[in-house]
């Protein structure tokens, strides 16, 4: 009987303790911020500010304290600190430097939270000013040029530069004891200057001596005088040596390039452009949307067919695009061999009547002694022409079926030179695929010119 009573008392005690524990868990607690750093003396955009805060909760354990910086209603910076015990905590937050943000009073909000999610806040004002830098530094190709103030937030440098194209980025010095360097670079997607990047800004002029200017409030920058135009429309910069434009074109349209110095020395792809003798060209392929990419490294215009904003593919009705991927071909020369890198695949343009055509010059854009490439439905792995979907009666090339040995062996669909006969140096070889009988019954012909 005594044992029975003992067990009952023990169970009752456990239930009481559990109940008390549950009550503790349900307590809201009383988090208190006793003191926090005051920023009434102000700071500058671009600063890194230290803060400290004294916190406690006499009823429930603390969880976190946050220091949040607000520009108006927008939180632009936050630091979160774990608070294991009552006491002092410190940290540092960044004061972002943004375009168009004027001198203003920001808010620093301290948020204390305990483990039961009860919170308390304390807000202090932070007067902010936009720094007036004594100078900026324009960095281009390892060279530095000091830009001096010429007006409110306006800076300039005038030099005889080594090139009419001076791509580079701008650095503003750290200001005061809490400041940070601020970089200004190019945001290609928007075609504008942005803080926090060192991507090169594509400044340009038509003479070596010119003035580069930049405004640290509006981010207005100048000059961008050199423009590469196609039919009067500017090309978009990809990087210093690559520009692009997407155009809707019809077969026979006139193509006028402007702004590219020395273009008379560029390689012009006859599969796309027929010169008129006056520096302009007639567009050769069938109607469609195309991307022209001016490649200043290789000095040629790369052309890609588009469907909407994506690269075109072979359509089920025998229209669209075919792509050449593989060894021993490359444009504008074999120095830029395509290989099996799909991103370098060459467009075999659609000419109409379900025919596609591409040409190569032996020794320049196609190897003379051996070839090993094939035709794809897209500029990627996927649909492709094999010996079962493409045939030829050519005496120049054969379509591999996986059999043979040595240079007479090619994977299904890969092309090889027939009877090991080399192509004739300097001769043009025109490859045409006819899909009139269907995409699975293609006929390949090769014409030597």
C-alpha cells in the first residue's frame, strides 16, 4: 500500500512539473532594449557603422537582436546576432550607396526577440549625406586616370588616351574613418552604369583626345560616341570586342553597316551577304529573324537564325535552321575551328523550297586533307542527320555509317572525304541539303566552284 501511494505522489509531481514547464513555454516574456547606439551625429552613404545594444529578458531566454537600416520604407541592410544571455552585443552594418538617393534621414531599427517570439523594437534616426569625393579614379587596362570635380557630384578627366575606345571602371575613395571604396562599372543588361561592379564601361570617342565624365548622383556617364549600326540601328555591346543586334529580314534586303572602321578588311560570309560593290550588301537567306554578332577579334559578322528570341531549330515541315558541328570547319578561318563545341556551331541557312546551304573554302574555312563534321537539327546535342536520314551521290564526300577503318571510318552521319581525295586548296565547296521528301529523307549535294 505504501509503494502504491509513493508511485501516485511521484506521478503527480511529474505532472505538476510538466504543467509548470508548459506554463513557462507559454510565457510571452519581457524583452527589453535598455540602450542602443545613437547615430544622431550622422554618417555618409558608403559608410560601415558599428553599433552596440544592451538587452535583457527577466522571464524568458532571448533569441536574437537585429539592427535594420531603412531608407524610407525599404530595408537596405540588416545584421542578426544570436543573444544567448542578457547583456551587451555589438556588430557592424553597411550604409549602401545608391543612385539618385538624396541626403536624408534614415532609420536604424533594433529588433529584440525572445525564444517565444515576443519582440520589442527601438528606432533611432540616422542623418545621411552623399559624399563629395575629392576625386575619382578611372581604371582602364591597368592605367589610372584621376577624375576631378567640376560641379555638384560631377567629375571629369581630359586626356590624350591610347585608344578611341577606353573601357574601364571608376573607383571612388573611402571617405572618413568608416568609409569604403565604391566602384562603378557597366551593367550590360541595362546598358547603364551601376555601383558595386568593375565590369568595364565602354567609353568611346572619334578622336584620341577627349573628356570622360561621370556623375556620382545620377550615374550619367559620357562619351559613348562610337556606335556600330546595322541599317541605322545600334548594335548592343556584349563586351569590348563583341556587339550584337537582332533583325527581322527578308531575302534580298539591303544591309548597311556603319561605324566599323576598316570593315573593308573584314571577312564577309557569302552565305549571308552579297556585296553590291559600294560597301553595302544584299541579304542572301530566306526571310526570317536573325542575330548579327560583330566579332572584332576575328573581324567578321557571325549570323544566327532565331525563332522568337531563341536560336532557330529545324521545323517538322522542313524549314527553320540546320547547324554544322564538328571538326575541320570554322569561320572566318580554321583559326576559329568549330570542333564539337556546340556553342560554336555554324548556321546552315534556309534558302527556301526546303533547301539549306553552306559553303566553305578549302584551306581557309575547311581542311583540305580530312573532314569530320555533321548536320544537327539544333545548335546543341539532340536531333541530327545520320546515314539513315541523309543520303548523297557525291563523289567528294561520304556519309559515315560507323563501318570502315582509319580515315574511311566515320560515326553515323559524320562526313568524310571519299577515297581519301583531298579538297583543292582555294576551291569553294557548296553543301546543300534538300528536305523536299521529308526531314528523314534528306539529300546532300556538294558543288565545287
